[in-house]
C-alpha cells in the first residue's frame, strides 16, 4: 500500500511563527513518499469542505515568503469535530486516499487530532495523525514551551518597557490586560524587560492565583502611594476561588451583561474587547480618588506582531513541523514536544508523546515561578522564559 496523501491544517489562534511550522513540515514532507501534500484551508472546515491547496511543488522563494508571514497562511478555524464530522472526514480521506493527518495548533487542536485518530481506528480506516504545537498561551502539557510563545513574550516585554516609560512621564495608574484564559505565561512575560525594581509592571495578576478585587485595590493603592504611579499586568482569565472569571462575577453582581459568548470547545470569549480593563479602571478610579487611571487591552496584537519575532522561537517552530513528518515514518500518532536540555547553552530536543497526554488539557505556571508574598514572578521564571525570547533589548536612559 502506498503512503497515501498527507493533509495539514492550522487551527486556533494564529501566532507570529505558526507558518514556520508549516514550512518545516513542507520541507520535510517533499522528501517523504507521500502521494501528494495538501493544505486544508481553514483547518477542519476546509477538510470537511474538501477545500485543499497543493503544497507539493512550492518554490524556495514561496516557502521563504510563507515563513516570513505571521498568522495562519492556510487560514485558521475554531471547530470541534462532532461524531458525524469524523465520519464525514474519514469518508473524504478514504475517497482521496489521505492517510496522513497533521494539525498545527494548541490544546483544542490536539484534542481534534486525537478525536480524528480515534475515530479512524473505530471506523477501521488506517491512517496516521500528528499534532504540531502552537500557542502564545504556552499552556500545552508535556512540552517545555510552545512555539509562538517566545515571540509573543518578546513583544509583551518590549511593549511594557515603552508603556512603563510613558507612565513614568505622566504618573498615575496603568492597567494592561493580556491574553491568558487558564495560565499566566504571557502576562508574566511583561516583567522580562525590567532593569530596575521600580520599573513596571509593579503588580502581576495571573489565573494561577485567586483574584480578589478588595485585595487588588489595596495592593494598587500601596504601590501608588509609594511611587506616585503603578503599572499593572493582568491576565484576562483572572478568577475567584470558585473558578469564576472576574468578568462573570462582576456581571452577576451588577447585571452588566459582560459575560462572554462560548466557542465550540466550550471556551468563554474573553479577548477582543476592553471590558475587563474598562471595568477595573472604573473600580480603581472610585477607590483611589483623584488618580489618573488608564487601561489597555493588548488583545490580538500579541499574536502576530511581525516586527519583533524571536529567532529562537522561529527556528523551533520550523523544527517541530519538520519532526512531525519524521515521526510519522515510525509512529502512527502523537504530539510533538520540545524537551529542554539543561546545559550551559540553551537547547531543546524534539520528541513525540501520546496525543491524549496533550489533548484538551492546559498547563499552569508552576508554583516556583510565582512569588508567594506578592502578585509577581520569581527569578526562576526569568531564567526559564528569557532564552525563548532571544533576548530583550535594554531600556534607554531616563531622568524621572
């Protein structure tokens, strides 16, 4: 039996380097014995609609251009396959002789790959299924970190350097809301550009710790009273002790209707609006009379900012795409991971783990990365995250 065709899709939130994984896959796939290499437009949706593009004969210049392009070149999607979707998908694969399924994405995408793999087994269709990691949230299990995170972390760190200088100039309280539904990896990256203790962010709030609005207000006032200013980094997914997002809690208490919609994977929409920042601005303004309070929601800009890409991140993104093809020569399924080697110079090996170990679930920041005395991170986090960014540019001299 021939190796059959290979199909690859991109899913979930794009990143600045997701296409490097696509390029790594294509470069390795053309040397494999696949009958044809297909790209599915908009991931699962394109597969179900048989909306494919031939990736078998792209030129070096085309691959270079794709690799330099942020966000999903094939188009992305947020769609969890139903049982009927799986049946239809396997029927299409059988008709097209597609026996190799590759999916670039986060934990929901890993779940999709696992569902497709298990569905094919149940139907009795012989095929291979591999998940290629991608997410700026950095919350996939098993892997040391996720391609996409290093570039987003670099952008966030540099953005906070500039925002802190802005805040120094005028004083007041600045609240910056960052992506992070379940984990605070990206919010923690706001600290990576600091060169002195008095630099912002001064307070960092992540989903790994319970968020209490009264405690938050006291901590903000304490910093503001001491410095005349306060820069805050806060994850969109901060929640109370019952796991209810702050926006949900506030909406329930005030009847404001701020609670978000949900996607097909059951995730509440938290990004894409300034609701959390605006709400906290109003609350802080009432609590600290006369303070200049402002807020920004970094939102989708964090995902695909092309001008500040980490080269470490880009190179690793390509490697995981390449390794998925290599692994498919010997294995039937799996999720590609990065495994850090503890040596003098930063380096990660590339390995494969079972799909079910990565599918759906998320990974929190470990306790040793979070300060247990205040809302902040530890030096262990700096040592972990800094190599992934490729280094953060130092701040320029200021007089205030």
